[in-house]
C-alpha cells in the first residue's frame, strides 16, 4: 500500500492547491510519511540481508537521497509583474526550470538549517559505524594516529574501495 493516494499525488503536483482541503492533505501526508519511516526502520532491523539488498541499494536510494539533500542554487527576486504573470516575492528555480514561490526568506533559511542537521546526522551515523563497516581500513587509520572518531570513520568509508568490503568467514 503506497503512502500517497492518487488524490494526494495530484494535490502535491498542483501549483495553486485550490479546491483541496490543504491542512487535511498536509496533515495526512505528514502522518502517513512518519508511519512509513517507522515501517522502513522495522524492515531495516528485521529483514535478512539478502532481502535488504534488493530494497536498500545505491540504485533505489540515489533518487531519494538526491531529493532529500537537494538545495536549489538559483533564486529570483521578483517585483510586481506588469503582465500579471507572477506575484511579487522570492522564487527558487528547481531542476527543469520549475519555479517555486517561497513564502518568505525565513523559509529558505529553514530549509538550509534542516539540510545541515540531516547532513550532520548522516555523517555522525557513518562515522560511528565505520569501524564495523570496514574494520581493516579503520584499524590502519587508527594505527596511523588519525584524529577524531567521526572523521576517522568518514575517512575509513571514503578510503574503502567501492563494492570491495570483505566479509570474514
């Protein structure tokens, strides 16, 4: 069962959101997504590895991570449009030239703050688990007197050859 119904998808893709009970839709999307994340966490903790690798891999997760950590790079400050095509305000330019209107500058700052917090969380999780993910390289770096547990973990992961993690038998 998908998290989003067809009506919810249509709502999310509509530009003006008129004709929809916005608070109701946003509330459902937030609740269903939170439950979906809980379900995914349970799956990660309980499913065997041969099943997990079919679901959680670089091919399936790349679009998710790209969307999760995407930060728009272009912004337009728009004054009153003579032709009535745009409301005055600040717009961000997304992939494909799509323009999204920000309610105010603090919305941009909120997004930057959220992405920074998530980035730091991911770095901490990788750093603390590196000694288990790639113990040989972690040990080599530890012996060479590298500083910091988290950064040592990040260096470990970055130095481990892609797809060459050895498992002990």
